[in-house]
C-alpha cells in the first residue's frame, strides 16, 4: 500500500512540475523573451529546462524516501526518477515544438 501511495505521489508531483513548466514557459516567452539568449528565448526550450529544474528537487527527495523505505538504493532510485523526469520533459518539449511552429 505504501508503494502505491509513493507511485501516486511521484506521478502527481511530476504532473504538477510539467504543468507549471508549461505555463511558466508560456509566460516567459509570450510578449518578449525572459532571457535574451538561446536556448531560453524559445518556448519549447524554456519549457524543457524549467521542467527539468522543477523536477530536480522532488526527484531527490523521492529518491531519499525510496531508499529510506528499502525499496531501492539511493543511486538507483535517483537515476530512475531523473530518467523519468528527462523522458517527461522531452515529451513536453516535443509537444510544445509540434504545437507552435512558424510558417514563412
């Protein structure tokens, strides 16, 4: 039962990080870019890096909790959660890239 609660908590945290990155990426590039240099002045790139940064601390804390319960060692849990965050951030990046394109 603890494992199911842990998985649901990780999924909810990842979803919240992705949604926050999506809306912050929109707000950071809507009128003028938040940062005047690449890769942070395009919406998909900024969204990807925000998702990665917003997922870093929760992944670390979840890996600590996973190691404390004895489900996996800390490095294994951390690499697994970071891989999950990278995969989800890349999926969000490609979604943003396919949604917003400029046709000349």
